[in-house]
C-alpha cells in the first residue's frame, strides 16, 4: 500500500513539474512578444519624432 501511495505521489509531482514548465514557457513567450512590440512601437515613434524635429536635433 505504501508503494502505491509513493508511486501516485511521484507521478503527481512529475505532472505538476511538467505543467509548471509549460506555463513558464508560455509566460516567457508572452513577455518576449510584448517587449518586441513595445520596442518596435518605440522605434517607430522615435523615427517620427526625429523627422518632425529635424531642425532641433543636433545629434548629441
């Protein structure tokens, strides 16, 4: 009976670890995608601001 409970516990722990790993991958992908789009939008706004303010941009 003890070995059955130990096996069930081990399987349960392994399943939990796999689920946590899957969620870590999903959250990491979401963070990287969000960062990519934020930086892409920032670059677009920066280029627009530079073109609009050319006479004030001294390059420093």
